């Protein structure tokens, strides 16, 4: 009978080494499994993002619009007359307003693994000229045109461009049209977006308009009136102009009536100017629709407004407005009243800024108005008993308001234009 020899026993160190190898194998397998799951999730996330790429392209295009507005507001020379974003990384401090100065305002950035976003707010290009055979003011198919870029078709104006003249606004750089081209790219290689394997998977084109309020006071005065002979200053009324006049009005329109107990002072107390105009267009550089578009509040009922008014805001009241003890005129703002404005007895109104009234202005005590008051109709100001009405020129508060409201702001909802995927409707139904 053959006796089997016993298996050699493993040393403790060998058994430990075996356990280490087993552990390493398990860890490796676990890592592979986790990596596979992570990769699967990443692929699923990527697939989800790509499916929503058209909507994301719209977001990217709108980001370009917001960046462009910020660019216009940052410029030290106002109004802006040339859209030319700069890039000079060697400057001190570095200037980095765009990725491509030739195109305009351009930015590219990663939004997900292997997916990149890019918006282009391009420097404007004028429409290609054409021969208007039928004189209807627009291009019709078949009319001769100058093909500047050689693409075989007539191109309309595009990009960022000054449209002040088209909007019947005097001056340059007041109204700008901004167009932004947003896109999502699948980036698979180290090459520029849109080349090689870096293909575009979604695109959106959006546009809007921005406007700068070119606000100009008719004169340096506490009260500016359309006619001198339509101003009546009663007892216990003080009108102070410093450094300007107390009351200013156009030449050959008579003088203000100053009743006993009134006081008008300044440099001088009353002054006339041949070119003085208090019209809405001359003060704000636009018509009522333009002022309304830039307003923080526009209403037909003054009682709808917050009290006090939002600081450094523009408020438009279409029609008549009455301010009384239940609803006094208070705050620091520019207030436009297209009709008659009444500051009633006992209102205790305390207002700073610019009050523009298209119709008649009636002010009764007590009331303190600082800044500049502009009246297109009659102005009748009277104290009562021991209460006073005071108008005080304040160039500092007017300057702050003009600086704040003189900033460019949206006057048109961001809306889609032809040429992109544009998957969802614009805000405001545009």
C-alpha cells in the first residue's frame, strides 16, 4: 500500500501574500465596476444634455446678449459710438473683453464633458445695397444688388449696430440693436470648435435693442416752464436756484407772476432763453413710448405706485396724477406725468429729483421739491396758513439720477430671429 506524502505546509508569509493579491484583485474589479458605472452615468448625462442642446444653445445666445449690455455700460465714453471689444493680455491690467476682436464679443467655455458652448455677438454689418426699381423702399426679388461677400444672395444688416436714426432718435449711439449667435459643440479633439470632429449640434440666434436715455435739463434752474406768463408764485412760496436760476422759460413768453409774500432767488431769479424747450423729446431724447420702455414703473393711476418711489428710478404716469395726504409724492426719482399734476393741500410731499409735467402743475403747502421741476402747461404754487411750498435746485441729485438712468437698458424683449434652432418661445411672446 502506497502512502501519500503530506502536502507541504504554506508559511504564514505566503498566506499573507496570497491574501494581499486577492484583495488587490477585488479592489481592481471593484474599481472597474465603479468606473463602468460612472462611465455609464456620464454617457447617460451626456446623452441627456445633448438631447436638450437646442434649449441650452438659446441660453448661451442670451448670455451673449447680457454680456454685450454689460460691455456697453462699462465704456467710459458715453454714449458708445463704436462697438469694438478689445483684447490685450500684455496690458497692465490685462484687457480681456473677448476671445476674438475681429468678430466682436466672443466667448467659448465647457458646459459638460466633451460639450462646449460658444456665443458670438458680432460687429455689425450694413445691408448690401440694391437698386429699388419700384421705389417701395425695400428689396424685392429680381432687383439688382451689390454682392459684397460673394455668397450669391443679398444680405440684410446684421450684428451689433447703431439704429438711432432708424428709431428717429437724434444723435448717435443712443439705440443699438444686438444680435447674439449661441451654439453647442461636441468637442472630440484638440481643434477649434466647428472644425474636424468638433461639430456643432445646436444653434440659436436671438436679438434685442438697448437704449440710453439722453436726458438733458432745459436749463440750470429750479423751475423750467414752457412760458413765463403761465407761472404764478403765491405767498409762502420760495423758489431757490443755486447755482442756476430760480425760474427759467423761453424768450418772448412773458414773465412769472410773483404775488406778495413769495420769494424767487438764484442766478438770476428769473431768466429767459431763446432755445429753451421743455418738450418730452427735447428733455428725454425720445417720445413717450421710448420713455415708457425705459421706466421702472408705468401706470395710469398714481395710487398704484410704491410709496416712497424706488430710489433713482424712472416713473411714468400717463394722464393726470394727484398726490395728497394719503398718497404724498416722496422719494428720489424722475417722475413723468403726461397730464395735469396736483400736489394737494396737506400732502407733506418731500420729493427729490426731476418732476416733468406735460399739463398743468398745482402745488399747495406743505411741500418740498428739490432738483428740477419742468412744466409744459401752467404752474400755480401757493402756501397756506403757516405752511410753505419750497422748490430748491439740487444739481447733485439730478446728476446722480442722470448718471443712473443714462445707462443703457433693454427696451425690447430678447427674441428669436431666423437662422437657428430656437426651440422655445421668447419671453414676452416675442
